[in-house]
């Protein structure tokens, strides 16, 4: 089957670049199983935490209604991947570049932990800068200006316009 999709050798004198397959190696079925189970567990934990916030009703939603809905979708998709992943292609093998996703997740956990303690301005500024400069490899000026504009935009939307009870310094 692999020979079916192989690129033929170009004729002599042809300078057209040949595509290079630089995709990461496949992780295998055990990794697909583990990834699906971890995603399902995270979704289930999110559902439990969302229900502890209070769901309310559709007419008067509580703070946990949307997190519960998102968590339910995560669980459903994880279980669908658990079933379909056995017949689909293999996922990517965990490699050095995969740590970027782990760093992004860890930064979100730190953001959520800092938010109620010192407000949203400083953690949002740091998170945006980290994601732009470190994870996104953007230039310094874009990372600094972009981070400040993101905080200003969030402040205007959530504090000024929507008057939410989000923890903030100003």
C-alpha cells in the first residue's frame, strides 16, 4: 500500500522540487488508546467540577452550565476517538516539539491558579506574552504590544462592557 502513494522519480533535468514527507512518526494504537482515555478523564473531571459550580436551568443558567456542556463534548469526542482511533491512522509520536503543547497546558493551569489571587490583568499579560513570544516565536515588539492590547481588549469587553465579576486590579 505504501508504494501506491510513492512519488515517481523526476525525469533528468527536471528542477521541480519533490515533496518531502517530514511528518512525525506514528505513535501506534496504545498511544491512541491512552490519549483517548486521558481526554475522557479530563472531560469527566471538568463535568464534575462544573456541576459543583451549579448548573441552573436553561432559562436561568448557572456558572457551571457551559463548562458542563464543553466537558460533555470533550467526553463524547474522546470516546468517539477511542472507537474510531482503532480503525483510523496512527497519531503522532510524542517528540521534542510535543513539549510545546505541554508548556501551553501548564501555562493555562498557572493562569487559572493566579486569576483569583491577583486578578486577570497580570496573568493575562504574562500568558499572552508567553504564547506569542515563546510558543509562537513572534518578534519581541509584536509580543509586547500584542500582549498589552489583549489585556486592554479583555478589560474593555469583560469589565467595562459586560460588567462581569471577573477578578481584576483596576
